[in-house]
C-alpha cells in the first residue's frame, strides 16, 4: 500500500504543479505564496480519497486527477485563511511558518482567495459533461453550508460548551463536507448508481468525523514536533473538542466505531476498495 | 434610461435575493454577513454591464441573470476582503460600517470566502452547455491573474512610484478583469462571433480603465459624504493613483478619451447598445 500511496502522491503533486502558476509569472509574490501553501508537505489525504473512490467505482485513477487537485486546492486555501490572526492565529503549519508569517497577512488572504478560484478552474479543466453539477457540489462543500460555515460555527463556539450533537454537526461541515465531496465527485462526474453514491457518502461521513476526532485526540496527546504545530493549541484557545466534550477514551472509542462503520460500506462498491479501507484505518492511526 | 436601469437593478436584486441563504438558516451570522455585504446599496454596475452586453448581442436580459449575479457576488466578496485591516483597512463602505466593523474580522474573511463559492454555484445554476468555459473565464477574472493578482500588485505598490504603464496594467487586473468578464460571459455562454467578442472586450477594457481613473479622481475631489468613505484615503495611504502619476487634468482627459474609445466599439454590435453607451458615460460622470 505504501508504494501505491507514494505513486498517487507523486501523481497529484504533478497535477497540482501543472495547474499552479510558477513564481516567475506576475504577480510573482502572490504565486510564490500560493505554491508555498500547496507544496508544504501535506499528506494529500483528500486527493487519496478521490483516487480511492475512483478505484472503488472501477474508474481509472487519472480520470479523477482534476477532481483530486480541485479538492486539495480548496483544502490548501482553507488552511491559509484558518491560520490567520483573526481566525485560529497559528504561526506554524506542518513545522513551517504559516503563509501570513512567511509572507504577510494581506498576501495570505489573497493567496487563499486565488487558490479558491483556481480550484474551480481546475475542476472544470477535465471537460466533463457534468461540469456544472461538479461545480455545484464543490461550491456547496466549501461554502456557507459547508466548510466555511463549519469554520464560522467553530469560531462562534470558542469558549462555549457544545453538546456532542452540536460538535458533530459542526465538524460535518468544517471538515466532513470537503472529504465527502472528494469521494462523491468521482461518482458525480462519471455517473454511478445510487447505491454506490450512498455507500461513498456514508463512508465519507464516518471517516471524516473519525478523522476530526483523531485530530482532537492528537492535539491532546501528540507532541509539537510530531504535529508540526503547538500541541494543546485547541484546548489553549478554548476551542470545543471531542476530548473536552466526552473525554479522551470515549473519543478514541467513537473514532474506532466510525472507522468500522466506514469499512462496512465498502462491501457495497464494485471495484478495488483497498485504498479506501487503508485510509479509514489511517484516519485514526496517524501521528500527525 | 433611468427607468430601464431601475428595473434592471430590481431584477438583479431579485436574482441575488433568490440565491443568497437567508439569515434564519444556520450558520445564521455568516449568512447575515453575506447579505449585509451584498445588499449594501451598491449600484450593480457589473450586472448592468452584463445586461447591456445581452441587449447588444440580441439576447433576452433574463438569459444573463445568473452571469450578472455571479459577477456581482465576486465583486461583493472582493470588497469585504479589500476593506480588511490587513488590506486597505477601510472602516466605511458606502457610508456604513464595513463587514469586519459590523461583524468581526473572522466572519468578514469567511463571508468573502463563502460568497466566492456561491458565485461559482450561481454561475452554473443556469445550466448552460458552456458552463465549463464560463467557470474558467470567471476564475481567471477573479484569481491570481485577474482581480486578486491586481490587488496584490496594488498593495505591493503602496509607497512606490508606478509608471503610467504599470498603474494601467495593475488596474486592468484589479478592476478591469471582472468588468471585462461581466461583458464577455454573455457572449461566451450563448455563443457570439469573434467580432462581437472583440468589440465587447475592447469596450470593457476602455470603460474599466476609465472607471478606475474616475475613482481615483473622485478620491481627490469628492467629499466623504458623497463617496460614503473618507475622501483622500488613497493619497493618505500612499497608494499609487492616476492623479498622483499624471496629474488631475491629464487623468480626466485620459478617462474621457477612453469613454470615446469604448463608445466607438458599440457600432460593431448587432443589438441595442443604449445601455452600454450610457454606462460608458456614467463611468466618468458619477459622483460616487
């Protein structure tokens, strides 16, 4: 599996490289900031979900290159904006200065804005007949009823005590919506029957939530070195987390249960589901 | 003409109203901020350019409703982000508190982000066969080689002395790209011959630049009350402007020449060009 993931990571990096303007094209510093944000050693989890969905649907992996790249560009833009002083105020991202620390705040805002536009451009560059439906799905996943909405609810919740239902609902938007989108776009663009779409959606729902719970767990138990950002930063900033809500052990148990739920869905898919099965496990086993 | 413009303004406001989530849908405050930014008494110049292009191309105006709305949503998001403390740091927008002053900075960033996503969603909601090409054009107009790129160059130019060519090139991106897009999208989505596309593009180029020069002139000679923001704020913040570059009289003359260039293009278009002719004049006659 490691060989396959390495190959797919190289593949998505190549696709991103081909679509991102180079730093010697004007405006140079903006393009440098965009590249700095995208090529920062990220694990490309969301693209891997898209490639995994492609295999599970018996598509060729390169049929979803542009989908995978679009979703990753949205993710990259969201990290830039989330790190801003007015948002989570993080100076580090994967062990390196966050974009507004490496460049400046204005350029960080603009780099995020430009990456979002680029994501939609890349999404339609594959030329699918279903481009309109794909754009709608990506816009919903990252807009006010998706990722951006989840971040707004998250920020409003700082210092508040959220119930487990509220916390779950927030993360279904903040991180879940884009992960579900990474999984459902391949089905949407190439046509898949309702059972497959349903299975991928439920898999994405479960894995997305497990992924977030594990993030919160890592923030408690991981080291700053492993995480590439200060550990304990969520608790320090009074953000609502699963461990704060239901405790560390119950959080771990809930994540493990969700991974099993996700894996159960994979039997309903016609193709090779090895990558999706691996990613489900990885979501709660990673150290950063 | 006033009756026609009033009717079209009501029309675009209705389209925007229909596409924006209401303030009683979660996340409520984010949706309120998005609406506050969009319904702030803006003149809807860019939608009027799209409607004018539709008439000039012998299309029905309502065929370009979604194009007009998408462009206006991009414009609204850009104003929110441009006003942020890290960017132009403007407390007022059309006489009212800017979004980050009325709400807070985090919500202003997110409202802009969500409006950009919504713009792409609205653009494809019309269901055109050319949705992919339209998305590409809008992404280019608002991304790093368009509006966002122009803003990056503008910020980098604070305190610098730009040549007239550099200033012109910056504004062709910062404000020109989206205006050209408002004009060219109707042609792109409904198919128009190359002469028409060329005429609309050159009209947009000239009017967009005239519009910006007049903005700079107004910043010097307009009153704070008329502008709805502090007059002299560009000069006060050391931003490069046309009056600073070539003087006030030469700026006025350059804008007038561009308006004539724009009007000359209109003879090449098959339909009713009254609205586009009016808008060309308005771009240099408005008081705010």
